[in-house]
C-alpha cells in the first residue's frame, strides 16, 4: 500500500511538472535532445542518469571526430555537452569546428579541472556555458527552463 502511494505521488509530481526527486526541478513537456561528447565511461553513466531524470533524450559519442561526423549527417540536437579532454581532437577545437559548421545548438563545456584559461578558451571557441564536472541536475533543469522560454 505504501509503495502504491509513493508511485501515485511521483506520477502526480510529474503531471504537475516537478521531478519526483523532490528537488522541485521543472520537467519540460518538450522533449529535448542532447549529445554528450565525453570519452570517460563513468562520466557517461553519471551524465546519462542526470539527463534522463530530466526527461532528456541523450546520445553519446566519445571523440571530437565522431561528433563532427555525426553532425555532418544532419543530426540535430538542442544541447551539446562537450568535455575538454577528448581523443584525437580536444573539446575546444571540436567546439570551433561545430560552430564553423553553422550549428547553433546550445553548447555546454564541461571539465573536471577548472581554470580560467580553459574557461576562456572554451568561451572563445563558441560555447554558451562552462560547467565543472560532475553535471548538476539543478543546473541542467535551469538550462532547460531557459531554453523552453526562448
């Protein structure tokens, strides 16, 4: 009986637009698509859990080259999260090339090692926001709310 009550409360929260986690994060009725560019399998697991908890349809690639190849096929994403450290081509160069392709998706740079030089390099390359790892569910929800209102 108690389990059914919890399920009903979660369903009610989702219908009202709030996450069942109790964080009060707004869940969008619009289905966002997101590309995560990160070659670290542990980060991928964490990022997937966070994004799926926000109702985001997520795809992963592990390198800058794979990212550019995928985007060249016409694949379209609302948000692209890109790590600094990637094989073959770092996140900054990948970001430059994404922007050179004319792609206007919201770009979020993530790194585990924050420093102002990295932030500046990413921002100069064309990212919209710079975030320290790990991703924060509240930050993701905030970005999605912003995009929903645009």
